[in-house]
C-alpha cells in the first residue's frame, strides 16, 4: 500500500530508540555516526515534549523562542523591560557593542 500510514508497535519503537541510544554512546563509532544518532534522539524527544504540552504551553514556548539576544544568545523573555533595548537585545549587550561598558 503506497503512501499509507505505517503502524509500528510501541515495543518496536522503544527497541529502536534503545538501539539509537547505544549507537550514540558507543565509542566504537566515529564522531559523525554518534552525532547522527544523538540528533535523531534529540528530534524524537523534542517532538514528544511538544506533544505533552498544552496549547498554551506551546504558544508560550514559541513566543520565548523569539526573545533571544542577538549578541549573547541568551533569553530576554524574563528580563525586565528596563534592561532591554528590544526583545532581541539586552541593554548591557548594546552598551558593550557601543563601547560604553
């Protein structure tokens, strides 16, 4: 059946994830192979985390992802507005850029 949904038993999924985890941690694989399996695990866990979130939690997480300082790459979401130049720049980072640190 072409283009259909493939159903995989939970036991098979768990077994496959266990294999990926072993491959990601194995010292016998080259760095690329270990990283490939770790990236696959990270993607799966990220999707699982999103599935467990409520709609409100997903919206907040999406909004938080937009609030990151372009200079230091740290979150600006929880920073008081008095210490921000914009949602993507801390006041301290801007002062350093301007040479006023």
